[in-house]
């Protein structure tokens, strides 16, 4: 069976400008209020961006740095119960902007139980994370987690269809993680042929979530601040970022120096050698991640993630300021005084080219 409907990605659409009462970008409020009335943590108040639960991004240092900007972080799965408890006990406000991530094994669940007990109720959010959110086993684990922790706000995924979004919500998810194969270091689409254009996935899944008062987080596919704006304008309650936040010291990666011979020479005619710094970044289904966390890549599976060297970026603050500045500008173009107004204010046009790339490689 082939669906004949056209499905769209971020590169297939542009936001159309409209009349605006916003006189200055600094007037735009990027803080958004999202309620979870059934949970102990009844409300999120912050920027609707989440740092991904990936190595190089989902660290406690990153969580502390992003929290100062009002941005949420999903920690990686690989913190011990004691490390998690020490983190949340160290500052009560961390629980308002940080989720503990676990998988679906009994060991993962037991670790969460231990961390939650040690943290004395300071953990408000959990992220139940797998690559394939379509298995019955995953849905059952969502249901079991909800039964065990009725007061925790639960993020669960990943899926890309409205049917499975509804299924996870019925099992107990508060926020469904939407996106398969779109990440910058993800090779799921290459290795499996499975996926869904991200912009259409957002629009279809958010309908299922919002009609029952739940939320989605768009995970994967964003390469520039404009993509984040499109995701939010398309209806996503949050946007999860991995590669766009990678490459900083806060992500915990080792800075690696490499030397490159340039086309220039010094006064003596010797080639000038330039030093550049990089950080390793990899997908969580990559061979690198499997060797680091799971004792190697098992012979019944293939690597579904890339390992790349990305330029080291000294200032996380500069990265965040650039991102948030782009979102403020988007709001000013469509007349949204608050970021939560983007979906109602924005309209889209389909296109086959979104921007001029002539000098893009010279940045």
C-alpha cells in the first residue's frame, strides 16, 4: 500500500510573513506555559526546547547551562541512580527543567525507582526512550511506568504516526516524542528505509495529542533555527535538539585538535598550518555508542548511526542566543507576541528551495 498524500519536511515549506503588532524582537516572549494537570509537576514554564538525551548533549552540565536560558534537558540513559539523585538534590529547580531518561529493561526501571527514592520526590519528568516506539513491549512498559509513577510527567517515543501517538497516550504518555530517522547522526532511513517526513509527522501527531490535552516534542531534522521555528509553528509543543547543541564543553566530549595545511604561506615562503578543534559526536544507535555502552555491536544488528567530528564551539551561550534570536524574529514576522501564538499566527507555503546557498559553505 502506498499513501498518495504528499508528506513534507522542513525543507519543503516556508512561513509566510503577515502584518504584525510586534515593533521589536525584544518584545517577544519565548517562555511558554504547558499544563500537565494530572501530574504532580502540573506545569512547565520555559522555552519549548529540549536538549536531546544523547551523548555529547544530555549531560548534567548541559542541563545546568541551558536551564539558565529556560531550556529543558533530557539526560542520557547512562547516569547512575546515585548520580541522578545527587544532581536533583543539589538544586530543587533542576527538577523543573530536566528529565531522567530510561530504556525498557527491568534494570532501567529499577534504576529509576532507586533514583526517585534517593531524590525524595524532586524528579518531575521521565523520558521513556527507544528507537522504535511501535512494539507492544514498549507500549506495555509505558503503561507499567504510568501505573508505578502516577505523578511523573512522562515523555515517550519515538513514533511518527497519529495512530501510535494515540496508543502511547492511552497507555499513559503525557508528551509523545515524534521523529524517526531525521537526526543529523541517524542512519535509520539509510539502513532500514523506515521514516516519515518530519513536518507532516508533527502536524498529524499533534492533532491526536491536542484533542486529548496532551503534547508532542518534535525530535530530529532541525539543522538551523528556522527549522525550530517551523516545527513550533506547525504545532509542536516542544522541539528536541541534538546536533544543533553538540560540540560544546558542556556536552562532555573531548576536544581534539587537528592541523591543516592552508594555501597561504608566511614571509619565508613556508606553508601556513592552521589548528582547528573538533569534538566527536555520534548517534545513539551507532557502532561507537554500542561499543561505549553495550559491550559492542551485536551480530544480529547493524549500526544505525553516524560518528562524526564536528567543529568545537567554545560558547554555548552564543549558540543559544543565536537560536532564540531566530525564534524571536520569526514571531515578529508573523505577529506573534508570544511563542505560544506561533501555530495560530503562522501560515505556510510549499516550496522546492528555501534559501540561497551560494556562500553557505564559506560561513
